[in-house]
């Protein structure tokens, strides 16, 4: 938590602008100082302060990155778990749809067979009716030649 706060502060434009202003002020005051220079060129004290700041900021930044990596890994694992569960649900739905489709095809096939049987019975009845009532038509029809 503290590492995140430090990282957010050090990584902000506000921090960069304030630090740049303070560094510029430090350099300008040391260059134009008439009485006493507390850190003459090459600004060894300033370099020491910046090194000290970097030495302490770096571990905080690394801790924050490590924590964020753990959060990202946990989120990726949760996403994977959700994706796997969704995949299982989709596969289950596919199986159900395939089962329904197979059942519907079987019912339609059965109904078609029943209709074909009904049509054949009607054709037979019609053929008998034609032979009984119209003997001349039945002798000239193509079905009687077969």
C-alpha cells in the first residue's frame, strides 16, 4: 500500500515538475550566490541527494510493481477460470442442441414414414376404386402395363 502511494507520487507529473523546479532553483542559487556557495559546481551535494532519493524510491517502485504483477496474475487466473467455465457451459449447450436436433430429425423421419405409408394406402385404395368403377381407364393406364 505504501509502495503504491510512493510510486504514484514519484511517477506523477506534479512530482516531476516540482522536483525539476527545485533542482533548477538549487543550481541557480548556487551559481549566483555572492556570499557562500553551499554546493559549488559540479553540485556534489545535489548528486548525493538525488542518489539518496533514487536509492529509496527504487525499492518502493519495485515492490509496487511486484504487487501489481500478483494482482494481474490473480486477475488472469480468474479470467481463465471464467473462460473455462463458459467453455464448459457452451459445450453443454451444444450437446443439448445436438440431442434436440437428433430427436427432432427422428420425429420428422417417423412422421414422413407414416405419411408415405398413408400415401401408399391411398394410392392402393384409389387404384382399386378406379379398377372397380372405371374398367376402361384401368386397362389403358401405365400402371396396369407393369
